[in-house]
């Protein structure tokens, strides 16, 4: 007898073009549609311009949110500011909407991402047959602490006490921190799943640069990440400036959107680098963009395992990555850890000295999306054996 489809709700704050959101998009797109019926449930409005949003819609999935899809137009930015003026009322409406959608769907699985556990507490006792999975994508204390994330911490503890939740972590250090926070021992290590067939070294560097309107003969330093504090763009600009002093052919390619974009652009102009950088966003196929670069630089303050670093290495790029990030992110000798306490000048010297290599080497196949999806589907599936 054929088993009924397993209903899965992916619960996340919103979908943008960033690492964790891309992972969730891949879960939705890659799940076996003959076995799973997937719903994406968000607390925020999502942008029509997002490559991840487009992929989800093209896959035939509806994005459930109390707010309509928006664009990045000035009018919609004004709309979002108005919404924030009524934040208290908005939060009540969001909670009600999420609860109603979950009760309507009656999911077999709720897979929670980011700071969303608190929405489940009022209804958890009505979801007796629903398993809860929480995936952590960054330093766990960023999501669970006694100061600005106390509600999430308490929600996690309640769900642990009730025996209703299972955590996943990206690497062993993250697993230990989650286990310690919640006094558990059963956190599962689940690597990022990447479609490695999409990322490979390509020879058409000048052609890709022409397509992206980049200078063909420049030394292009690339970075991918949202313009937010933890990505450390401020330091990245200092590093680029020091690189430019040493090599006036240097050019900075930034990929992303975010709240600090205007601030970073102003800093570039104040350095006199207004014509030595380009910002791209909402890109569907990143491989040609990586292959247009000469080197990838990633000075984040902290991370889980950032997709961008794995993708860049899969494309054969030399990478300079902050040593604050777990060593699991360093796949090849072309990936060089650099200390954030070192000066921008030191980083520039590492970038320009191609003889410097990294100390780590591991198997990139650990990140293969097919292997990761087999684990995910096994976790989701409690009705039938896979």
C-alpha cells in the first residue's frame, strides 16, 4: 500500500539571497515530490527580486506569509517602514497567522530555521503527531542566549523538556555548543548541501567579465554575503584599499544586499575607490560570477559553514577566510585562514602572495546535496521506511 505524502512545514523568518535561506530553498526544491508535500511559512514579507524566491515559486511552491510578495522599489521600502511603526500589532497578527496556518496544514514535520521556535509554544500540545526539527546555521549563542534571544532559549528548553525537538548542527563544535546549551547529547551533524555539479573551474574568465561588465584585465577580489555586521564588510574595504595601494589593478566585486550597503559604498568612495568596485545581487547562477574572480576574500566575524566559501573552493578559487570560522570550511590548500587581529596590510600581503597556501585539505563531497537530502528525507520520514 502506498504511504500518504508526508506534510513538511519549513518555518523561517523570510527568504532572501543568503546562506541559510539558500539551504532551505534547496530542501524545498530537492525533496522527493512523490513522498513529501512541502509548505514554506514565513513571518516576514519576501522580495520578488530574490533568486531564492523565484526558484521556490518556479518549483510550484507557495510562500505562506501574512504579507504579500514585495519588490525593492522605493514605494515598498516605505511600506515596510510603515509596518515597523505598528510593530506590536504586527507581531500579534503574525503569531496568529502562523498558528492558523500550522493548524490548517496539520504537518507531520515542522523544520524550524532561525529565531522561530517561540511561535510553536502556544500550539505545541495540539501537535501531538508532529515532529519538530531545528537547524542551526551560525554560532548557537547568537540564537539562544539570556539577553536578546531569551524567548528562543526558553522555547527551546520547553521543547526539550517535552521531548518534542531534535537539533541539527553544521559541525562538531556547533553540536557541542547546542548540546551544552540544552543539556542534551543527541544533536545531529548535518552539513550544508550544495549542488556541486553547478560549481567548477571554468576557463572563460574574460567572457564572464564581459557579461558582468567587469574590467577584463583587473585583479578581481570577490566576496559574497549580505551587507550586515557579521560579514565584516568594513574590514574588507580596508583590506581592499591596502591591496589597491600595492596593486592599482585591483578591483572589488561584492555580491549581496543588506542594511549596511550604503555605508560600505560611502566608505569606498571616501577612499577614492568609486570606480574600482561593483555590487551585484539576486543572481540565479553564481558559478560564472565566481569564475570571473581571481581570489575570494571572506573576513566574517563568525559563521556556521558559509556556503559561499565552499562554492568558491569548488570553483577552484584561492580563498582568504577569517580563522574565526570552523576549520571544516577549509577544503583545499587554496583556502588560507587569516587572523582578524592582523592588520588590513597583512591581509593584503596574503592576497597578493600566491605562494601562500593553507594547512587544511578535506573531501568536498561531504557537502554533496544528494547525500544531505538522503539524510533530510530520512529525518522527515516516520511513516514509511526509506
